[in-house]
C-alpha cells in the first residue's frame, strides 16, 4: 500500500522481495511503489556467494551503497576498466550513467543497503549486455 503525500511510514524489511533487471533479488524497501517517495529509494540487497549482476547503468540517477556484511567486487567505467573491492563498513558511490557490475567472489553472502535517486528504483536500469563478457565469471 502506497503512503499518501506527507505521511510517514515505517518499513520493516522482511520476506517481500522483487527481482531486479540486474539479476538480483532485492528486499522491498523505500520506493515510490511502497511509500510514495518522490526522489529516493532505499533497499537491502544480499549477493550470495558467486552471485554477479548483469552489466548495467542507471540513467539520470546516482547510487550510494553501504556494505553491512561480506564484500563485493565492482567493475565500473565505460568499458568496466576500473575495479574496487568493497568490504563491510565501506561506502561506495556510483555517479549517474556509469556502467557497473557488482559480484560476490567470496564464500560468504554480501549484504548491502542501496540508496538511489530513482524513487521507482528499476525505471532507470539500462542493461548493457555488450559489456557482460568484460567481467570475469
């Protein structure tokens, strides 16, 4: 049920999940669809060991990530030429429109809070299959 404008909402992340275009399942959180947000979304993501997203970008929207547990490798850039490993306690910023691929190459789940300036969360996702082969499986 979507909140009306000006109404505060408490969200307790639970069993409600949805499949993102990127290839991961997200725990339903703060989105236009759930609470009526107009400029932000925030959700939980668990990347299982060996999990990897599809190459994608978010047109017109920035992303901020906080790693709660585990670690994730992320390749980013026009040809995914940059690589970073984010660990528990790290924050990672992805500017609008930057192609990226997160993956969990460890043997433990990676749990992260993701916030994006797209209140509809999946609307700005643009898959980039031409880049998928540039990242190791």
